[in-house]
């Protein structure tokens, strides 16, 4: 049945401003604590390095680096279908979030219990619990985005993403020596060293659960009486992609940018396998460079992300072109360019995904926002699901250079689409309202 409470009295401008300020603090605290935990088990550093010590399959190593984001994106389209009939979306986030944010803490305990004698079982359980955490975060992802869109204004939402990533970056800068010690010769033996990181991350995830209960949800778009049946819902999504030209172009750019991640897990592999860097040094030092890039990119997004969303996307895509180019240079001259490549990776981590989704949240009407954000993220999952398989196959059949060349081609394609076919979200919305392709 539809969630249709009585319509509350509209808030005054002063009251709305007060709600925005309160919500900003709660959203920011949730974002920062979760992201610090997520970065402790970084998907392009710690996770592939952990999996590499359990298997020599490049495909599984590549899959591990993209697994969380793929799992986060995949369920969002079906969740969006259900949310069109829900007025209060906050509890769709809060309720499922309680079990979801315990999975990595549980896995950390399993690592200590199993030890190093069962690598195949440990790998299988890692894939299971990491996958469950990712899918669960996907279930709560659409209501979280809709809540952030309706209960924060555009300026505060951009600053929440930007300041949040900057604070996370500063925190990770402080934690990098701790990570290096844990993974180094003086830290716990494998796999307890990684198990400790999983436990610390899991505790931070758990701490965020009570924070979001206090967010005050503001009214969003008009809800539907019933969720559309799948036989109507899926064709309607196809019509959106067919006739909404600005949105289709943005999805194309996002898919190309996600295919760019096919090289993601191999930057750290290039350092340890080809350039002779020690694992603890590579992970800690390259993570440090990535974190510096994250701070810089996040501050840039907080200043310009809401005012010049399209120009910011184009600049970030241009920066992304340099990352695989620097890796190719490192093959020829040594590790130095790889440090800069991880600096660029930090900028991309802090800005690219948030820039894309911020464009969509500004572009879509409140009524269509859950569907548009769910469709945008779920279609993007196709690229992320394909990327690790393609990247692993390229490395296994060719070499590191080939996978970096492929990544370079993908990012150049995304940049070309953004320059030729995408407009500022307000102008794009006006175009779509007047007929799109017609």
C-alpha cells in the first residue's frame, strides 16, 4: 500500500534553513565515518592486495576491486520502482542499513578465526560477505540519494560531498602510517593484519547507524498510488533512454568512465609486480598520494560542483586521461609517475561519481528522481561488471601496458561525449521538457 501521510504545513524559509543546517551535520557525519571505514579497506589498494595473497587469478583480483561498486549499483533500479509509491523514504534507508553495516565486522572476526591455513575458504567467504555488504548498500543507496536531494539544498549537498571527502582524506593521511604498520613486518601476521583492518572498518560502519535516525526528511515529489508492474516499468525505462537525449548522453559518458576502471586494480600490481615496490610501501605510499588527491578534488567539488557541474565533470574527465598515461610512463622510467597517477586517482575517487550523480539529481524532477538515479546507477553497473573481467583478461592474455591503453581509450571517449552531447543540467532539463529529440 502507498505510504501517504497527511501533508504537513509548509515550512517557512527560516525553518527550512534550520532543517538544512541540522541535516547537513548528520549527513556529513554519516558520510565521513562510513568513508573512512571504506578507505581503510581501499578497493584499489588493500582489497586487491589482500585477494592477490589468496589467489593468482587476475580476473578475481580485478573483480575484487570493483565488486563493491557493482553490488552497490545493481539493485538500485528495482528499488527505485518501489520508491515511486513511498512518501517517507528515510526508513527505507535506516531499516536495512542496520544489518548491512555489520557484514565487514563479521568477516573480520572470521579472518581471525580461520587464519592462514584455509586460503580458498577465506577467499570464498570474503567474496560472500563483501558482496552482501555491497548489495545491501545498493538497497539503501536510492533512498539515501533521494533523501539527500530532498532534505538538503543543492549548495549544501555539493558541500557535503566535497567537505566530506576532504575530511576523509585528512583522516586517511593520519591513518596511513597505521595502515603501513599493520601491513608491515612489525604488524600482525597474514591474514590477521588484513583482518584487523576489516574489523576497524566494520566498527566505523556500525557507528554510523544511529546518526541517520535523526535526519529530518523534507517532502519530495508526488508519489504514485501503486508501483508500476514490471511489464510496464521496464519498457518505460527504455523510452526514457530513447527520448531523453541529455540523460542518455550522460549515461553514455558514465558507462565509458566506468569501463575506464578496468585498469583500477593493476596500478598497485604494476608497482609491486613490475616495478619491485614492497607491498607495505606500495600500499601506504600510493594510498597517501591517492588521499592527497582526494582532499584536493573534494575541496574543488565543494567550491564548484553545484555552480558549474558540467564544466567540473569535463575537467575531472580530462584529469582521468592522465592516469593511465602516467602508468605507461612508469613502465618506461620507474615508479615516480605512478605516484602522480595515484594522486589523479584520488581526484577521480573524490569527484567523478559524485559529479555525475549531482548532475542527475539537479536534472531530474522530484517525482522522477528515484527512477532516474536508479536507472543511471544500474546502467552504470553494466560497465563496472564488465570492467574487471575485461581488465583481467587483457592482463592475462597481453600485459599491463595493454590494460592501461584500453583505459586511456575509454576515458577519452567519455570526455568526447561530455564535450559534444552534454549540457548544463538546467539547460538540459529545459531541452528535455521541450521535446528532446523531437
